[in-house]
């Protein structure tokens, strides 16, 4: 598999902003592992849905 980074809690405030900036600036794919608690909101990441560099996995 090619290189990728994993972000935990990426649907939260800090994580989603990090992921959006990473996708904008870096070529390396991101895997977002988030439990989706009350603090998680996938609408934060709508703009990268469908981007081949972005993968969401629900889990803890
Ligand atoms: N300025 C603003 O509008 C604003 C908005 C929200 C938060 N904040 C601040 O940001 C800071 C917190 O931001 P944050 O991004 O660290 O936290 P957050 O609470 O915003 O998000 C945490 C994320 O981690 C996920 N999560 C929780 N437990 C998990 C687990 N076991 N495994 C995987 N994912 C898990 C949640 O679903 C959520 O998406 C606080 O200081 C808060 O006051 C500011």
C-alpha cells in the first residue's frame, strides 16, 4: 500500500481543520478514524468526500 497518514478524531474541530489543510497542501492520503461522538460532525469534511486521498472509518 502507498503511504498514508491516520488521523484519530478527525471529524472534530481540530481534526477536521487539520485534514482539510493536509489535503490542500500535501499529496499523501489521509485515513480519518473517528468514533463519531456528539463532537464529531462529518459535515465538516463534505468538501473532501469522494477525494481519493481521503478515507473515513468509523471506530474507536
Ligand atoms: N472555536 C470553535 O468553534 C470550536 C468548536 C469546537 C471546539 N473548539 C475547541 O477545540 C478544542 C477541542 O477540539 P478537538 O478537535 O480536540 O475535540 P472535539 O471534541 O471537537 O472532537 C473530538 C473528535 O474525536 C472523536 N472521538 C472521541 N473519542 C474517540 C475515540 N475513542 N476514537 C476515535 N475518535 C474519537 C469525536 O467523535 C470527535 O470527532 C476545545 O478546546 C474546544 O473548546 C472550538
